[in-house]
C-alpha cells in the first residue's frame, strides 16, 4: 500500500466496510438494546464489549466505531472516546486521572468553562488546581508537586491565543509521570499532531471545526496506549455517550475539514493582515503572526491555521464597541466558532479570566472567527465598523 497523505486520509479514514456495510457513509445505527440469538453470541459480545463489539447502546454502534477509527487515524493514539460536547470530554478526561488529594497544573489561558470546572467541581472534590503561565516552558518543573497527576494544555489558548511549547512541557511532565492532556480544538485533528509532541490525551470540541456547520454539540478524547484503557472505562462509568445522528453529522463534517480549513486560513490571514495595518489596532494575536506569543512554536509544530484569532485595539469603551458590533453586516456575535460563518465578540476585561498571566493590554480585545465568505466583504464590513467606533470615540 502507498503512503497516505493527509488529504487522502480525511476522505478515507473510518470507512471500513465492516462499519459502512459498503455504503460510502456509515449508516445511522440508533440503538439502546442490542439483541443476541444465542448464549454464545451474548457471551462473545460481553467479552469484547470494550473493543467495538455491538453490546449495549452506551458502548456505541457501527456509526460510532467508524468515527472513532477516523479520529484515531487522523490524530494518532490508540482509541477515541466520544462525549455529548467538548466540555464533557475535558471534564471526563480530567476526572479519569485524579482522586481526592491530587493536584493538577492548568494553563492560565484555558477555555473559561474548563477553569470553572476546576474551581467549582475539582476544588469541591479535594483536587487542587495551580494555574501556570502559558509561556512558562522549562519553569513548569518548579510547579510540579509530589501529588501532581495531570498537566493540562490548551494551545493556542482561548481568546489570548498564546501558543505553548508542547514538546518541552510534555517532556518535563513525563519525567514526573504526569498525564499530559491537550485541548487541541483550535488545530482540529489535522493541523497539530498531538502524539508526535508528547501528549497522552488529545481533546477536541468536535462542536467546532469537525462538525463545522454550527448545528451539533460533540466532544472527543483520543488517548495513547498508556492512558486509553483508563480513559475509556472511566468515561463509560461516567455515563458519557452520544447519539448516532450527531456522530453521523460529525463524520460528514470531517470529510470537508481539509478544504474548509484551507479557506478559513486564507481568509483569516488576509483579514488579520489588513487589521494589523489599521491605526485602531495595537496588535494582532494570531498564531501565524510574529506579534502572537509562541509564534515560534506555531511555526515549528503546526501545519497551518484557521479562522480564529484576536486583535487588541488601542482604545475603546463599551459604547464605542457597541456601535461597532451592533452595526456589523456579515459578522454575527456568538460565543462558539468553527462553523462556515463569521463571528465577532468584544472582551473588555481579559484579566477577569486570568490568574497568573495577567495582561496589560492597550485597549479592549476583539475576537474574530473568519468564515467562508469573501474576505473582501468582511474587510469592508470591519472598515465600516471602525468608522462607527471612531465616531463615538471622537465625539
Ligand atoms: C468550544 C470549546 C470547548 C467546549 O466545547 P463544547 O462542545 O461547547 O462543550 C472546549 N475547548 C475549546 C478550546 C473550545 O473552543
């Protein structure tokens, strides 16, 4: 067999005839009960229940197995657990590897609900969280305690977009036998290969680019040999499962992930370049730009970027930002991202979400998701937005 390039894998991954029954796409197999014709069959299914045998709905059907195979082929690792959303994937992965009295290291630029989970649920269970600066590098060594069990990364970070030195952090964590988890949502399964950079468990909010059409919530966690069995069994015990319909849509989204990301990338680079030259903009926080912390790690480790980035403005206030945002024609306001459509939101106080890596930004931050529209239309929309912003600021 020839070597498969990434583009080919995106098209072929998970399409074993065993799951698809020779259709191009796996049928939507909905199930709670699986019925057996004989005691022997039932015993066989029970013995193989952790290894993609039809057993009980919560363990998945052929639709799930096809998607799980595809994720492992694209991201690496040995097994993929699926969850009803990205947040469930994050919380279940962490819960699978901590007990009362343990300590975890959490990146300070983490997705806000992950932080809330640590502060409100882990804390209650007697698991302590230390937040670390995303750019800490070798310094992570000083934060590891005898009871530390998990190092959690998110690269690039949410909103502020710092790119982490994943290989260095993973290497040090492994010297102390920690489990390294990465929220790999920004890269999707194709722009960063987690297992080649030392990660043990790679998490995706499939809700974002995998589904790609803003209509399904889904999460995945892919694990290596070391962590798979524990992750799989703990997630199952936590009752984590998903509908075959949602998995079908994720699988359908996956087939166009490569071409969609290329277009998101091209559009976002064009819009970010234009923004970088605007006098209203202090700096661009896009991993592909030098002005983004960790840009050198982006260049070293990533295959490409996508539509999501932020910019920091020189000045602004709530009234001016409202004028900008309320008048947008092509950008909607929304908290999620990863669909085909462009989105924008403002953040006036990023430090309320940071413990150790506080920022001294010149002005408010805009986070943009650049969709598949014409970049020129989006730029024209932003230009009119800046006119509204300036009209208020110069009053
Ligand atoms: C959206 C997001 C999540 C959570 O995904 P849901 O499916 O909405 O729960 C987790 N991590 C990152 C980086 C995200 O952007």
